[in-house]
C-alpha cells in the first residue's frame, strides 16, 4: 500500500509537469479541451487510487500508521521522506481526492471565465492548459499535507498550495480578484513563516523533525518554556489557514473573488490543512505548551463562532447588498470555530468532533459553493438583494432542483440532526462541557454556551437565505430569461456531496470509528 500512497502524490505531479509540454495539439481551442479532459482523467485516477488505499487500510488498527515509506532525503539536516496514513489523515485524503475530481469534472464543462473588476472578460486570461497544470499542482500539495510525517516536509507541502491557489484567484476570479489574491498569499505566507520558526525550534531541541518520533516522545526532552514558545508559533501559523478569528480577514475577500472551483477547494480542503496540523503536530508533539495555550484557543474559537454568525446575519438582511459567496465565507469562520473549540478541549470527544466537523464542513460547504456559483453564472451576480428582489427569487418555482439542493445544503450547514453538520458541532460542544484535566471547566462551559448561541444564529441566517432565494412569487419578478434548472454535469458533480452528507449524518461511526483510536493514540503520546 505504500506504493499506492506514493502514486497518489506522483501521478498529479507528473500530470502537472505534462501540461507544460506541447502534447495537446497546435489548435488552442482543441488543446484547451484536451487539457481539461486530461486533468479530469488524472484526478479521477487519483481518486481510484485513494479508494484502493482506503479499501486496503486495516480498519481494525486505525491508530497504526499504515502504507508507510521512510527513507533519508536530506541527511545533512535530518529530513526524511516519511509518508503514512492513519485514521486521522485517511478521511481527509479521501475528501481531497473526491473534491478535486468533482471540481475537475465541473471545470471541464464550466471553465472559469476570469472577469476583470468591471465584469468584462480578462483579455490576457491564460489558457485552460495553465488552469489544468495549476489545478494538478494544487492537488499534489493538498494530498501531501495529509500524507507526510516530517515537519519540514509538512511545511513544504503546506506552501505548495499557495502559488496555484493565488493564480486561480488572481487570473480566473472576478471582481477585486488581484487584491484578494494578494491578501490571501501575504497572510498565509506570514503565518507559514511563523509556523516554520516553531518547527525549527522543536526540531533543533529534539534533534529530529520526524513527526512520529516526536509524537512518541510526547514532549519529553523539551522544556515547558520551549513547548509554550513552539506551540504559540505553530498555533498562530496554523490558525491563519484554519482560519481562526481574528486572523480570518483574508478569507471573505478570497472566497468572493475566487472562481467556483477555487472556493470549493479553499473551503473544502485548504482550511482543513490548518486544523489537521493542530491535531497532528500540536497535540502530541508539544502537549504541555498546548495545554497552556488551549484556553486562549478556545476563547478565540467561541468568539469566532458568534462573530461569523453575526456577520452572516448582517449580510443576509434586506438592503445590505450581501454577496452570497461572502456570506458562506463568513459562515466558514463560524463553523471552523467549532473545530477549533473541539481541539482546544484536548479531550478525545472534542477532538473527534473537530475531525468529524472538518469532513462535514468540506462536504456541505463544497456543495453550497457549487450551488451559489451556479446561481451566479445564471444571474450574473451573487448579490442577495439583486437575486431576491422585493418578494424573493422564487427558486423553488423557477428552478426547483437548484432550490432543493440549496435548501438541503443550508439545513445541513445549520446542523440538522440526521445530516453531517450535526455530529461535529455536538461533539465539539460536549468536549468543551467537560474539558481535559488542567483546563478551567467554567471557562470552557462559557465557550460552550457561546457556541450554542452560535448554532441559533446560524439557523437564523441560513433560514433567511433560504427564504429570500428559494421562496417568493414568480409572477412578481421582473421579466427575465428562462432560468435553467440543474444541468446534467452539475448533477454529476454535486450529487456525491449531497449523498455523503446524508450518509455521514446517518452513519457517524463510519468516520468516528476511524478517528477515535487514532485520536486517543495521539493524545496519549503515540
């Protein structure tokens, strides 16, 4: 199985390199079509390999690192090419492969147009071949982040995704895309630099960058002050990508400007890289430092939950000229707050809830961005006031399948029992109700109450959105062209996300059975 894991990383890397070669023909239009089809084939092959990896995974030993490769890479500084998967990383690898394939499939029929600020097509827009190459390179970085087991390799994989995502926003986005891309890369680069300082401190003091060896040591050999300083640097760097309040301000602009597939991958995968790092690195490597900083992380998480919900309520109200993509971006600040709260509790229940919420958010928010992107394509805008008019956009009557999918994703996002969004939030709050020894229970109960308030506010703004977009009187709308309902390629791209959202809600043990032994192993110094 280690060969399968290596192939997962090598295949998209070779595919990205192949897009630079003149192998797609001389005709630009035909070359673009072949390049997009090529990216779909490569990401589809990666998804098949991921399913093979998941099928071959020993589900009786999810805490055991499997499919491992461990060879020396840069002996001078002790860096090893160390790869592996366990019950924490496997679901994220599957999610990444699935979302990337669905985005490639969608882009083959709906390549982002790359509009300038005024809405006109970008005259010097790069070719679809460049899009395919960047897309495959982005997949390499995302998959590698969840597969590597060396701190410096983790940093490299963490950085690989920045350049492709920067160009996807800056060249294929819309509106104020260049400032949004600039803010995205400046924030994330600064956070990564701070995180690297923490990694170097840990590796220098411990004498190794191997994440398994550091986890097994569980902080032994590192003084308390070293652990606190390293934990602070690593936590700040990862919190930027998470994104945690108040380091989130790059996210709404990036989502608003990004093309649909960029928003899907940004919310569905890139945000998870930060929270995964907190679980994989902070909890087992610097446990004393993490315990010292956990109350502050929990406080920022609780504030982020309420703040994100209030921002969404402000955008959803009539007359606010709220952009739907921006609203979903702010909702991610709130939802990822639940993930951070579960991690901050330092309990198996809370951390399991955080990992479950990670997967649920990737499925649900990916579906939301797909649907809102389709609405923007049809209406030419994602402005809620423009869409809804005076009585509502009446999507149920004009495009019932689109309306049903939007309503389904919204109720899943607000945490309706029976859907994926429910379990992660519930377990994260339960972890905060009874935090780990050494943490202030009154403080964490307060955070839990704030998180509970956030669930009510989340239900409020999402129901307002459903009412304004899905309901209304079609007869009172201004005459417009016929609104296309769900297209076949959209149904193929989106149906798996809806089905998995339902499956994870009805069968949470599918994910929790994988993560729980691995989480206990990490918390116990495995």
